[in-house]
C-alpha cells in the first residue's frame, strides 16, 4: 500500500474507534479498505455516503467509517436502507451484510430490495460461517463443511447468491475475493456509479473459526487459496488471467453477458468480476420521488 | 377556522399524519388497519411524500426508521400479528432515539385470533412488547376526531422526545364514521425535531448528560454520526462501560418521566361529585360514557375517567381520584390489563372492579350500568 493511499484512508475512518473487533488477518479489514478507496475514487463527499450494516462481524463495519452510519438489527439492513434511500434518493447507500445476515435471517429483505431495484451498493461478505457467535454453520457453509453445529460436516445444500440475484433480476451482480483487492475497488466504484441495486458478493476468510475447523487455520493460506482454487469459467477471461473467479453451482459463466460487448470499461470490469451489468434504469427511490413531485 | 368532514377513524389517522407533517409511510396490509395504508398511498404523493408497501412488518418498521434518519417524519400502521413483528425494530427506535409513529388497530389475539373482531388486548404489548426495559409513549383515541388529534399529538411527541410513539386503536374505533374538524394548518400545533446548531465536530447525537433531549441531525446534513442498537456513549460509539450505561438508563427514564405534563392526556367527565369512577379508553370509553349518562339519570353519582394517554400510565390522576372515590370500574376488551395498573395506584384505598371480555364483542353501556347499579344497591 502506498503512503498516499494510507493517508487517504485515514480520512474516512473513525480512528478513535480502532482497533476493530475483528480477528487479526480477517478479510473484513481488507474489504473496508477497498470500500473507502472506491468512495474516494468516486470523489464523493463523506456527507453524501451512508453505510447501513446488519449484525455479525460484518455488521460492525459501519461503526468504523466516517459516513452517515446505521448498525441495524440482524438481517434488516436492506429494509433500513430502503427507507433511508426513499428519504434521500441522491445519497450513496452502502449496505454491508454477512452471509448469514443477508441470506438467512435477512433473506426476505435482500430479495425484495433486489426485486424493487432500490439504489444501493449491497455487499455480501461470504465467509461460509457465523463468526461473531462462534462458528456455527451458515446458509453458505458447503456440504461437508465443519462448523460447531455441523461437526460431522454440513449436509445442507448451500445457497447460491448469484442464482438468487439472477432470478430476482438484480441489475448488477459481481463477485470478488479478499485476494483480489484491486478488482474489488473497481467493482465497488462501478456499483456506486450505476445507482441501482448493485450486488457484490465478496468471498472472505474466517480462518480463526471456519479455517481451524476445516484444515486451513492460517489467514495467508486461506486467502492464497482464493487465487489458486478459483477460476473463471469463461475462456475469454481465462486468457486474460484476471479473474473473478469461482465456478458457481449454477454453472453460470462469469462475465458472460458483457465480455464481448466491445466496451473497454465493461470488458475490464468483466475481467474483474462483474457477472452481469444490466443497469441503466432509475432505481425505485427516484421513481417514487418523481411520481410524488408530479402529483404534488 | 377548520374544515369539517365525515370520515372513518382510520382515514382520520391518515389525515392527522399528513397534517402533522408525515412524509413517509411503510407498511404491510393487515385487517383492520389497512384503510390507513390505502389512504396514505394516495395522500402522501399529493404532498410530495413517499408511500411504500414493504415485504413484511419487520421491514416496514426498519424502513420507517431509515426514512426518519433521512429526515422525514415517518409512520407505519398495523394490527396485532404485525405489531408483534415490529417489536424488534421498535426496540431499535427506542435505543437509537429515532422519532416515528406506529399505529396498532387492535383485533382479537393471540396469534391470528379473530381478525375482524374488536379487542384491546395489546395494551401491555404496547408497553412491554420489545425486549429489555424501556419507556414508551402510547396514545389511544375513542372517536374519529380524537383519532385525528391524537395522531398529530403522536407525531409531535415523537419529534419532541426523539422516541417511537404508539397510537393504539381498535376495530370499533376504526370503523366509526364521524365528523372530524380539521384545523387550518396555521391553527395546528406541529412540532418538528430539534436540529443541531453546534459545529459538526462538536455534535453529540446522544448527549444524555444535557438537561433536555439532544437534537437529531438528518443524514446528509453534515453531521455524520453512528447509530446502533448496541448501548452506546454520547457520541454513539458502542460501550460496555457500566458507568456510561447507568447514565444512559437514567436519561432514558427521565426523558419521559420529567415531562409527563406534556405527555399525559385524559378527559374527566362528571367526576366532580362522583363516588364511583369508570376508567376506560378507546371503544370501551364510548360505552362507558353512555353508561355514565344512564346511571346519572338513575341517580348514581358516577363519572368517567377517559384515558387518552395509556403509557406512561397516569399514576397521578388515579392517585388523586383514589382519595375521594369509593369504587373504580374498569371495563376493557381484555382480561384486565389496565385494571391491574389502577389497582396498583389505588393501593387498597378503594374497590377496583373489572368488566372484561375478549370474545370479539363490545362491552355494552347496559353491561357497565348493571355493574354500577348492582354494587351501589348492595
């Protein structure tokens, strides 16, 4: 990290609230870093940005950033963000959730924020486990994954966020890992730019709990594996070696919708993890407010 | 000057919300509250506001809090089962001190109960529904006019005290079609939350060391702050420091307890010379008022204490009456939720009798009259 970036980051952090509650080596710090870089690159004023988070390790993120921040109840962040966005349609709303937060207890809210196309950057940090409560299985614990509540390995099918987002026609979906920080920054920048429901799944590491129980107790090893064990499914991307990665259970080709668009930015983003980008329509908050203005 | 019109209480609540400055509503359809949502879905856009139907009542309450933090006066309306779902985020609004109004048009419970029948079974849920100790304000109209007036008051109290305010109603009050005088905006007292005037770096959003309620900045106004359901210090930072938490508890109690004169609302009807007081609220107060008239015609010295603020409970009002009243009669469409409060305050100084039913039917004036007359003869 360059000195310049470090100084910039400090401006966005509530330094007095540090250290974070996160374990050493946790991917959440990396993600926090990438998010504020993206906000900085977009040139946004801190007053123009909100971060709304749920409960869990990821939920703590909103406490550390110097934006307008709400640390909501478990799973409800998209619903809080919906109300906030209706009141302030021009605000950039960053909604940050963990996998259990977003896909289990908050599944209904996530689904309907997607369906309505409420303008927010929805970041789901997926580390396959409930961290703050001590390592219980989550909706994304893979079959065979060991947790404190699946000691012989999970027998439940994990949830596929991409498939869900496709079904709900979320206008934007991307995936990154905490090993691919430059890509993650670009993805968040793009998600801010499109001002619609823009969903980013970020694969993160919980080496302390999930890693220890599943044979990978070291943060560096776990993060390294995010590079070596993931791969693009689209040959066009394989060639470019820039990876959004991850074979999904639905077999979706990463970047398939946009990789041959002829648009250099789009193709770059496809190489970085945008799986589809069908943005362009206004988010619902602007439509509601415009309608109200016409009635008034 | 005012404009009289005929409307149902549910519509009067919607009009009261508009008049009070409500500009955001999030809700989920449920009988017998739905007309409030239907009215506001049309009325809010006319005044530049937003109506949104959410995926459930949990989300409705969440969106209301989000919009309130965005600077809009916000409300939701529901009935029993939905009120249960709202308790989680109602607690968040208490801890985060977020102004908002929650209307609960009661029906018979528990669970799905009798969806279209009247009850007053959520009085204690309004008081203690969310987990953890807390203070709450609850108002309860018994006519369409009061539905309008108390809705305005609910918003005013929410904004004044940075707190969720519950407006209870019931299936009978909801269905009343009555004349409502809507005051001219110039004649209506409308309170809006205090905004900070200090420099942003000096702003303490939860400054409970001060003597009054700390101002609330809206998001995007330059006063960036953190709001959390965790117990927090004056800056909003989560804390486990028991001294800070003890300070917070003291503030949360005094912020309502020190201002009961602004919060408590009640009517005393024919109580001056009474030896018997009927204590009632909502639809039951209507039966009680008629019963008092009939009893007076028969020579009984009976009056009515009509509660319009249910919580905080008007201890001082009951306490004063208990020194000169022999009998309290408390008719309720539940199994005695407010009767126990009256008993607590009376403390044995007078008899306290309940008239209770929760079978979906109203308590008639005659039923109350029978109790008044029977005991008077005995």
